[in-house]
C-alpha cells in the first residue's frame, strides 16, 4: 500500500437495506469515524449519499486502514483514486495505476452510477482495456485475472481501484440502543459484549464483586478487558455491585446444589434494576448453552424466571473454541485467562443442579431477606467509566 491513493472509499453493506433509517445511521457512522480518527488532524471526511470517503492528507494509510477495519457498520473499504469523469483522464489514470500492480493478467469492471455520463460502461471497459493492452505486457483474463481494475463513475467524479478490503460489518455503534452486559472476568462475556457492539448496540457493564472473597485484581482485569473493547466503544460504564452479603446469605441458607441457581437469580434481579435505571433495553450475558451446570437450558429457565426483561445471550450457540478464537482476535483472551477468583468459582458447589426446579428454589428463597439485600446492593453500586 502506498500513498498514490489518498482516498479511502467506505461501503456500508447491511446499512443499504435499512431504508428510512439510513440517513441517521450514516450520521452515526460519520461521527464514530471522526471520533476514531481524531488523532489524525489532516484527515477530512466526506459524506455522499451511498458512501463515505476519508481524505488522508498526511495520515499514514496502513494505520488508518487498521482502525477503519474495526469500526462497526463498515462493510468494506477500497483505496481509491478519484479523477474527473472524463474518458481520457480515466484511461490515463487507469494505465498509470495498473503499472504499479503485480500480475500478468487483468480484467476491467465498470459501474456507471452517474447516468449522465455519456459513455456506457461496456464502452468504458473496452477503451480502458485497449489502452492497457497497447501500453503494457498485460493480457486480459475475464475469468481469473491477477488484477481486477474497478471503475466507478459517480456524480462527483470517477473512482479507480483494485482491491476491496472486507471490514467488520454490522451497524454503527448507537444504532441499536443500549444493553446492560453482565461482565465476569472470564472469556465469554467480553466476546458477547463485542458481538453486541458490532451490531450497533452500546453496552454498559455490570459486575458482581464479592470482596474479600474476590480481590481488587478482578477489577483491574475488568478494566483491562474494557480498555481492549474501547476500540469499539470509546467510553464504557462499569457498575460494580457489592455482592458479598447476598452470597453469604445464600450459602448459609440454601442447600449447596441450589446455590449457583439462586446466586444467578439474584444477579438477574439486580441487573434488571440497573438496566431500568440506565435505560438499557436488554440485559446480556455470556452464557453458552451447556457449558456448565448453570447454563443448561433447564437451568437458564429457572434462573430467568425472576425477570420478564428481555435477555440476550450473544454466545449462547457458539462453541468454546469459536469464542476463544474471537477473544484472541479482540485481545481479551490473555487478560481473561489471568488467574483470578470470580464469585462463581469461589462458591462453586461440588454438585450443582443441572436441572434446578423452580418450586424448589422458590421455597428456599421465600424465607430469606434477599429483596432487601438486593436493594441495598443496588444502592451501594459503584460506577467507573473506562475510556
Ligand atoms: P465467562 O467466561 O463470561 O466468565 P463462564 O463460562 O465462566 O462465563 P459463568 O461463570 O457461569 O460462565 O457465568 C456465565 C455468565 O454470567 C457470564 O458470561 C457473565 O455474563 C455472567 N456472570 C458470571 N459471573 C459474573 C460476575 N461476577 N459479574 C457479572 N456477571 C457475571
Ligand atoms: Mg465466569
């Protein structure tokens, strides 16, 4: 990649199907892009009906490409050269650009979005190919060319480019409302948070901490995980819920095989209260079907019964290996596997119920002051904002 391309064309992909929301989505994407690239003062963003363009100025191309590739809502990008929509100029630029490409065969594609341009696309293809054939050693191969030269004729000018780089896809952050993500220190929940962000959903996180059984180290770990995710969402609010009293109450009074079930019921009750307060439209967790006793479908149902709030489990159907692969890519894996104590692991029963019964758990919790403890925990929740 070199700087003879001073322009990056950004395609929205999925966005195009969104009809009347499109304008709003493009505005969001525009703002998110500007924010992500704010450290490059020479960059100028140009907004057109179907695309956004980044004018690089002095900014280093490969750095900018790496950033742009990770922004939700961008489907693909191309490094393009914009020239006047004039056939001689198109031919001349196409020829000069293709001389810098590696390969021995080529094919020309042309899209004429500007129907006022007087020459049909087949004719453009023919005359550009003729110039290349005459002035280089390259041969035409329409089926499997080494070099694909694309020409797009638009209102503001004509774009010439070779490669299309696939990007993250999804929707621009903020387009999908806000979720409250239950964030442990494990591998799964950060991946779940990322999957939501990619779909345009902003997240706030809630963590249940049980000092002194769990250490401050967990919180450092969470901050490191969140600063890794801040590539996708620049500011993340973390609600730290003091969970010790609730856990002690559960473990003193409820038979061991039912402890995890009750603990998780309490987590969801608390999450619902925070979600309502913070205008989060859903609660999300990193639960994955069958991974552990509390994540069988039967378990999830008994746990979920405490709330009618919508719950999303983005990694529910993924295998651990797939989740790990994503975690590695996000840079959260190495942080997640640092040794630490989660409230779940500290109090993990030897024989947790894989199919906890609802009437059973209700019978146990009836006698306990859990609702008061829950209110108290919500009141004493600490908030940190990770940037
Ligand atoms: P993870 O890898 O995300 O920790 P896990 O496989 O270890 O998940 P569990 O410990 O059973 O599974 O937790 C399942 C989900 O419950 C987590 O993904 C997370 O969403 C939520 N959760 C568990 N512990 C906590 C906690 N201390 N604070 C907030 N959420 C939690
Ligand atoms: Mg865990």
